């Protein structure tokens, strides 16, 4: 929905007029400053400016808090729950225990603590989500900018290929890829990455064409700038807000797809992931026997992470591009 | 004095085959080094096409023929790499509509430094210092390098565009309606600024405008274009005060003169519209609107001919000058 709102108007620069004082501060420094120091000072100033604007979005703060929580949890999982939670042979409990003081979420059919598995599973979800979305958006942006910039038969061919990927059912394609390639987390990342880029490519191409018709592109060409200069210096920064929004939304989608693939049994069976836990729960008969503590937490965790990323994405989007009119 | 820019029989056609539209039809112009030439004409007479053709910035649908000799080198025959080097370093452009010719997502200092970095072998820090120096030259504070375009007023942005045009020390500046969308006070300031910079740095100026009064005030020589051709050329004051071609006369009569009550009480325009370039009238293209047309004009095309020392005009009546009381 957010994306449909993207208007073909020029993206507003990231600085609010009120922050110009902050921006001017480093520039007041004497000229004989090294370029690296200048760049560093300016990067710091723009980060401060970004944060000042970001923290006015309450949803974004919630999302960020949730994300930090999960990220910390994933990062320190070995310390929190120990790195042998996945071990089937050294399982601490008996099979399918109900929640208790020792196992707050009960145990799975091998006697492993479900809470520990849940904490451990966040590592896979975040890794796959970030990498797959990054891959997908990188491909989509590259294809979109190149197609939008060059135009002509070259763009037609590229976009027909994109269309072909677009009409392919993503999940089926991902399933096929995950099946024919070796079973590993990288396969899942690759499968999600190469199947979900066409939407980004189409969006970025449309925005590229809109940007390319602006007079400053003509100016850039008059300056003597070549294709690469125009694409990287002028088009890319202008499609960046769109790309960023697409990335955060893509992370949610990638996490969901990863869960789906794992649920369908196409993930790496050795690695514990939230989708894989759902699959295990179904196989263990948690649905029919009413073991909600087995079934619900991974599902809620997936929804929570996806929501957190979406909230952050929308806040980032509205900071970088206030014209989108994303509400707080 | 040698000719810095020599245009010989330049023709620009948009489109191909039967739907081809000639925008410039055989144009000859010479610009002496260090002098200022104004090009006047109605909308659609090919002024801006000419400006873009000078650096081969026209879209691929445009076909160019003839010669554009910049410093003795034919722009139309240049290789791509050489063309990119000549763009901005040999001749730069002040575009119309500074509002849109600046990229909203880059700081103006970076945009001024952009051509320096593209052409020169300056370090980023040196380019930045140059940008600050250029801003001071055009009457802005050097601290403005850190401003975004939206933080500047229209006049300030046009000053930035001028600073950018000076960045690579070009020998020729093409100003394509540099004062459109500015109020008259700012217009005057910008014109004075251009005049002063051009005089100080010994740069040649090709100024394009529909405002004959502005051109007469700024330039040494004046060329009046009609339907893709020059119909009159001569010293600016002479052309403005006493045009030889009826179109030039109509154009200068359209501006009321200060201190001349007669012109104020009877402002004169020129009835009719400029001809559709895809369906030009036969003979002299101006004859349907010409108040002093002869029968001959509908059949015979009029070439530019010497009318007086240093003056040329394309009118059948040049040999027998029209009475001084024409037009009403």
C-alpha cells in the first residue's frame, strides 16, 4: 500500500530546513581540513539529523525496539541458551512436555526446550531475511536502473525477462530451486533472492524513467557525465528511498517465505528455524492434540519480526521521503 | 579576434521519414571570441534546440547535419570521449528553470564540484574549495556549499547554476533563458552578474531569450530567429532600435519603451501564431503574418543577405528598404 502511494514527484532531500543549522556546523570548519575528516563530520551530522527525525515516529520506535530485542537475542543466543540446544541426543527433557517452570514453553518430540529453540531460531530468520531481501533488492535495483536508463530494445528484452519472472509463481519457483540445489541455508537465501526481485525491478525502472526526464539529468549529461555517472550519482540516490522501503518490506516477505519453505520441509533439516519448528509441530501432531505452546510461539515470533521490520521500514521511508505522507 | 563558435548550415530534424519535423533549417552564425551574442525568437522557433545541439544533447530522435565548429573543432563529428571532454570544459550551459536543473538530493556544493571532479584531476577537497570559491564569485556565501537546493530561493539557485557553468573555466557559456521564472529585480541582478563574470573572465556568451529588450541590453550582437532560421542579425542596439526584417521590427515593437508615451498607448503585438514546423508556409515562412508582404513572398524563399555593414536580414524588401512608418 505504501508503495502505491509513491508519487512521481521529486523525492525530497533528506534534510529538513530546520536542520540546516546542524548541517552548517561542520562546514564552518576551516577549508584546509582533510577530505576524509570532512566526510566523516558530514556523515555524523546527517546521522544525527536522521535520528532526530526518526524518533518522532512512534511506530518506528516500537519497531526498532522490537528489532533490537530480537537482534540482541539472536546475537547472544549462544550465551542465553547455550549452543547445544539443537542437539537431539543431549536433550534435557522428555518428549512433548507441557509448559513448566523448567521448560516455559514445554519440549518438542525430542525433549528439547522449545523456548531455547525459539531463541535459537531467530538467528536463522534474521539471517535469511536480511540476506535474501538484500540480494533480491540488489538484483531488482540493478535491472531496474539499467533498463530505465538505456531504454530501447535492450530494456525491452530485460523487462520481458523480468515479466517472465514476475508471472512465475514465486513459491513454486523457490520450491523447485530449493529442491534441486543442495540443502542449506544458502540455497534458501538464493531461492528467495532470485525469485522475488521482479517487483523491485519494475518499481525502480518506473522511478528511473521518471527521474531521467528531469532537467538535472540533462544538466548532468551536459557536464560531460557518462552513463555510469548519471546512473550512480543522479538516478541511484533518487530511487534510494524506494529501494529502502522495498528492502524493509522485502525482509518481512523473505522471512515469511523462509518460514514457508521450512514448513514445507525444504529448509536445512539440521538447522532450527521458526518455519521448521512449525513443521515439526505439525508432524508431532501438536495441532490435533492441542499443544498450543508448541504451535503458537514460532508463528507469533514470525509475525512479530515481520511487523517490526514493516514498522521500521515505514518510519525510515517517511523520514527519507516526507512527500510519501506516511502517517505516524 | 577569431571565431570561437562557427555554425555552418546547421539543420536539426526531429523524427524520421514522413513525420519528420524540421526544428532548425540551415542556420549560420558566428560568435567571435570574447563577444556576446543574443538569440531571440518566439517559442518553438528552434532557440533551445540550437542550444542543446551545440553540445549534442538532443534526444536520439533528432538528426543533425551541418557543422558546429567550436574552436575550430566540429562538435558533430567528435568521438564520444572527446565530446564528453568538451562538454562543460569547452562550453557550458546555464539551463532555463534552475528550480529543476539542480538535483534535489545533493548539496549544491557537491553539484558545483561535480563537473570539476568529472573533468579536472582535482581531489575532492580541492573541488570543494573551488565550489566555495565559485559561490563567492556569484555573490553567495561560501557556507552555502552545504545547502540543499530547496533551501535556496529561485535567484540563489540560478546563481548556483551560473557558478556551476563557470566551474571548469569554459570559453563559451550558453545561457538558455537564464532569467525565466525570476522576478524583474532578480532578473536584473542575474543579468548584471552574468555580464560582469563574462567580462572579467573573457568568456564568450550565447544568450537565448524571447525578451529582445534583455538581449539588446546584455549582448553585443543579436540574431532573431523565426521558424528555425536566422532572419536578422546585427549589432544588438541597431537590431533592437531599427530592425530591418519585419519580424524583428514586430518583436521589438512588442516591448514598450521607457520614456516613449506613444509605445505605451499603443502596444503592438504580432497577430497570428508561429508556424507549425511540420507544415511550414511556402516561400518566406513569415509571409502569412507579414504586414508588408508582397505577392512574391508566398513563392520565393528569402535567404539571409547583407543589408548594411555588419548587418544581415532575410527579407525581399532589403534591397528597397521599407518605409520607416510601417506596422500597425
